[in-house]
């Protein structure tokens, strides 16, 4: 009788269902070499204004500038870091989420922001499994990033914990497999 109760309506045993369960993960890739953006922008302006060489024997200023841009782009690619995120277990997330700070009536931004930021830093710290970081280390990193990078990292961590896991519909994959079936 107990074995019959452990089956789901589809006839699966709980242990089989449990084996299918896993927390969602995501990789967020961020370029951390923000100082190179200005250099590339400057070279792009120079490239737009560069003149053709005056004689066939001269090196092309445009080519020289383009090579410098490509070298900086390579440096930026080398400064890409993949942040591997994993959602917290549901009960842990529920407790953590319930403890998020609420802004008090008439609370100044100066008083609110440190509490708000501390919660987000802790959330990213708990969600980011590689590189592993403490909340304090997350804060140190944020001080070196531009806002868009922080927004991407923190938003993806939040949505991973709050989001839904469902079978995604990949239009690109569907089109490719449909096209391959026709040939």
C-alpha cells in the first residue's frame, strides 16, 4: 500500500521524480576592462578621420589604427569573466527574500542605500558559485564596475532565484532543424 502512495498520477515513483530535480543555473559573461572603452572610442574617431597614404610605399594609417583597435578588442576579450550562477534552494531563497530590507517611510536615500545594497550583494554572493565571493568581495567588485555590469550580474542572480523553469522554445533551433529535415 505504501508503494502505491509513492507513485505520482503518471505512475512515477518519488525517487524518480527527485532525480530529475535540479536548481537552475546561468552564466553571465562580463567584460571587466572598462578602461579600454575610451581607448577604442578614441581610435575609432582617429580611424574615421585618417587619410589614405600619400604614396604606395607608405603604411596605411587606417590599417595601423585598425590593428590597434583589434589588439584592444583582444585585451577586452581576455578580460571577459564568466560568472556561474546557481539558484538557491527554494526554502533558503524564501527565507532570504523575506528578509530583504524595505524602505522606511521618510527614509533618506543615504540611509536606505547601504541596507539595500548589502542585501543585493549578499544575494549575488550566495548565487554566484564561480568565482565564489563573499558579500564584501561583491561590494569590492561593484566599486570597480560600471553600473550596467552590476545591473546585469545582480538582475540575472535575482531572476534566476525568482524565475520559472520551463522548456524554452528556441526559434533558431526549430528553424535549423526544420530546414535540415527539408534537405
